[in-house]
C-alpha cells in the first residue's frame, strides 16, 4: 500500500519577499510542484440521494484510497460532515486535512447581517482545525470582515467565473488572466491567499465522464508541463472530491484509476505536501496593488441568482439561534448546498454523453426538503419534521437526526 504520512505543522515562517529557488530536478533545472487539493462536501447539491447514501456507507474506502495514493493528497471537510460520517480528524492521519467551517455556508452572505453575523462566527469557530496550516471557505467565498480564526493560515481562492461551469463538470474554458491569477500568493490580514489553477481540469472531467484514454494522457501531460515549466512555483490543482459522483458513472474507482496512472507515469514526485507548500507561499506572498477583497470577489449567481433562492435565504436570515443546539440545527438550512440543489432544480438537469450511456447532473431534493423543514421548525417553534421524496433521502435524514442529536 502506498501511504503518505501528512506532516503536522503549525509553524509559520516570517514573510520574505525574496524568491528563493526551492525545487530542481537534480540536474540544475528549476521545476514547479503541485498541491493536489480535493475538497470534500458530504452534502454536495448535485449528488443524488442514492449516491450520497453509498458515499456515506463506503467512506472508509474513500479515506483508504486517499491515504494509499502514493503521493501527498490534501482535502477538507465541514464539521457537520465529520459528525454525519461518524469520523474524527484523527481518521485523516496520512492525508493533508485543511481546516474548515462547521457547514458549507457562504460567509459573505451572513457575516454582515445584523441577526446572523454571530452564526457565521459560530460556524467558523466550530469547524475542523485540520492538520496543516490551511483553511477552506465554502465555495472559496472569503469573509470580508475580520472573523477568521487566528494564525497564519493559507486560504485557497478561485477565479470568480468558476462556479457555474465547474458545477457542470465542464470547466476549462475560463480566461486564466483574471486578476487574482497573476499572483503566486498575496497577503490578506494575517492570512496568505493562494490562487488555484485550472490546468488539467477540463481533461480530467472529460476523462472521468468518457474514460477516453487520450483525455487521461492529456491530463498527465499537463502535470508534466507544470512540473517542467521552469518557474520554480507551487500551484494548487483542485477538483471536488465528489466530482466522480457528479460527472462520472464510476465513483471512487475514478480516484483509484487516476492515482495509479499518476504513479505509473512517474509523476508522483510532482506533488508537494501542503505544509511544505505553505512555507513557500508565506515566503513569497506580496501585498497586491489592488484590494485583496476585489481580487477574490466571487460570482454567487449559482446560489443567489433566482427568486426562490433569495426568498429562501430571507427566511434563513429571519432566524435567531440562541443556543449551541440551535446553531447546529440552523446549519442544516444556512448551508449553500440547499441553494445549489435549488439552482439545478430550477434551471433544469443536464445530461451529458458518457461511457456506457450518459451522466445526469441533477440535484438531491432531500437537501431542499431538509432546509425548509428546519425553517418550519424555527418559525413554528416545533420539532423537526422532514418529509422526503425517496427511501435514500429518508435514510440520510434519519442519520442526520441521529448523528446531530436533533
């Protein structure tokens, strides 16, 4: 078994504007490295109820696959995910685990709200700590106020045009010249913001959907091109951990096949542990000429673009959680996943050609039903009662109620 042991590091070196070479191929040539980042989200809005149930039941196998990749792999989860899955942060030994929030909420939607600003702070304070000096904000939606946890964390950020196409597993045609992409790392308060890159994503998505070997080889070639670009950089390549549950018919096997292909191609050494990369980014971070917040402003149309989503969030914002238990309950409704599922329901499901037929990118009605049920419970001061559309949805809701003690 190929097991990578993730180093645990909380140290943060002082910033240094001098770019000191860090990587070479042993022949004096500078090479670049990659952090492979696969953020996880148990309540991904485009995962069907049936696949979500299977995901939960088979999660120990997912962890085992990440640990046996043969090179460093980074991931992140929300606190509520770990509770529902029945795992702890210690179960991620051997994987680079970033910190996160308690749920998958969009912090900029609530942080300045008079009634739910404290809920956002609670979500951040009660998220996983992680075993590396990094933190993931849902949908790479960076808080605009100073409510982040203390410390010199690395925060991955994404181009704002990414959200819609990425949700369809069709990304790759986005202008790489967006303002944030010209920086290797920038300083923001105590944090270091690191823009992610899209090299490889389009070929990966097409390969996982079609299993076309030419697309896999094109993906591997893009990894080689990053390594051999002579820029001595460290890039984050990110793909949702659940991508094979959304845009493929093969689920976990996609990661097993991909990791094996990377090893067989002699590319395992392209990847760098997150903690080592963090030292490089902190050393090279610069103050941007523009406002950092303008550089990371996200396109929230996927979650706020349609009237029913706005109406739903208005109801969420009317809730005033007072206790720990009420914050945990509201987290089921304040998560962005409800609105993500609504987006695909309202705009229509997408069917794409794939090996063995087609893949359908849809939504899970269970998340929508659960979100509205939570709001009804708050508004009527009543016990949580959730009607579901199918048996798999019922299974998930029962597990949520049991694991969260609702």
